[in-house]
C-alpha cells in the first residue's frame, strides 16, 4: 500500500498489486476482509513530531481498528531502535527498558504502546525494531565518510549498530511465521562496532585516509551510544544472519558504491 500512485509504480513493475490511499483515514477500505497477515512498515513524510505521530501512532491505530475483527495470524509492526535512547555505551537487549532521548523517539514509543495494547487485547501483534538499515539503495554511511561529514574525532568511540536490509527482511518474516503475541524483537547484526572502526574500515575500502571530523565552536552532541543485542531474536525466530557485521554487508555492495564521487 502506498500513499501516491507514483510511489506505487515500482510495486506494479515487479508484479505486486498496489493499493493506493491514506491508511490513516482509509484503512477500513484499503485492507481486504481476507487479510491474514499485516506488516506495518510505514514511514513519515517529515522529521518533526507531527509527521511522526501521523505516520506511526495514528496510522498504526487506524490499521489496528480496521483489522480488529479479522482472523489475523500475525500483525508485525516494524518500529525502530530509536526508542531505546541511552548514551552510556551499555548493552540493550529485547527486554531492556526503552528510554527515548528525543521527542520523535517518544512518538515511536507511543506507537509501540498502541501495538502492545492491541496485543494485550488478544490481537496476534508483535514488534520488530531494525537498527541502522543499509543495503541496496541505502549506502549513506559510505557517502558520509567519503565526503568527510563523518570523521574521526570527539565521540568516535560511540557504538554504531547496523542491520542489512536482507537480514531485516529475515527478521520480519521470522516474526510473521514464529513471532509471539506481545513480543519485541531486534533486527540488528551480531557485531556492533565503534564509530572509529566503521570510519576507518570504509575509508580504507575507498582508498582514502580516514577523515577527521570538522572542528566545532562547541562540542557536538554525543547522541546515542549503546550496543543493540539481538541474539534472543535470532534464536526465537530461528533465522541466521546473512551479514553478521557491517563489513560483510558492505563488502558485497555494488562497485559503484565505492567509486569516487563526481565533482
């Protein structure tokens, strides 16, 4: 399902019949009565709280109302590890308490609670939280190192967490087939890495010296710093990672990803 006809063109080109409309207002019309599985993987059309609330809280609530009387086998809500917050470098597993560090993170947590409330009422719903998605069409981390926007300097000891898109799909499909009602799963690889390690590895692959972070008049905000653990998810959903770390995932990226940027 897509909001616009233009956005649905790709789905039609690969043999998927798209349904076009706004789920927030038309979920009851868009979701067929014979639906048995829902994967809620919507995205916001902006970065502010209002856009997040519309996309994640209101749209999810509308979908849950629309499917409440259907004999669903699974409702999988695809959220974000952005709900975890935390900047102390500690480990966070699937049972760890979410402590959002931003207003949009608070909205994401609100959406999770809507899903968990539905699960508590008997709907077979669960949550998958991907972290740091990369893969086909998503190689921004390489571009940031190439351009020097991501460089060594203050805060480069912080942990980064990644998940290749292919492994995120494995996690979501595992949740469809084997997820527990009310469960929270982490779609994250097995080897969180320090930011300096990521920068150095990518720069070496690009054939460039590791860039230094540009100077700041004031120290930059540290941001999140935690190790997202996902071993429990992989055991329970019975799947193996194709790309255990960012190294394996980026190593198979297209040659064009590593070519010098055009002037």
